[in-house]
C-alpha cells in the first residue's frame, strides 16, 4: 500500500481508538445513561494537546514499519511486518487502554496512539496479496 493509505488508515484507527477510550470511560467512570448528544459533544471537544498527540503519534506509528523494512528492498515484509508484532502490539494497545482508564498521562496517550498507528499499518498490509510474514 502507499504512504497516503497508511497515513489515512492510522488517522482512522486513532479516531476509532479515541472513541473506544471515550465510550469505555463514560461507561465505567461516569453516571449511567449519558445521552448520545453529550457523548458526541464530549468526543468532539477533545483536548487540543491530545489531538496533536493523536495525529503525530499515529502517523509516526503508521509509517514506522516501512521505515524499518523499506518497501523497495528484498528485505521488505520481514519482522517489522510480522503477525507476531501485530499480536504483541495489540496486547500492548489493550493494556494501554486500561492504563488510560485509571491514569491518563501524556506518555500513555503517545504510546496508545503510536501503537494504533502501527497496528493500522499491519492490518492494511495484511489485506494485500503479500500479506504479513
């Protein structure tokens, strides 16, 4: 896939990841039955710092596999494009989601969105004929 596709995929995954975090934090830590309108306005009123962390970290995470394994070499699709890394990063993302529930620090936000960007790259590449190694 092309760089533009991976960038767009990373941004879509990061917005979905923020929505998942927001939904779970509303379910577990706020009063029951929040209205749909209040949930949507809270998602749209994301902190500016978190927004820029989300954009930068997810784009970097989405580009890193092709930086580590350049697509124009015979080494492309080695460890940076492996299923093992996909499962490992999915586990780290899941753990960082629960850490964000209890103590949302900027470092955890950076890790959370970086991992989502990397996962998006691997998921998109898994849909190509070459797949993952």
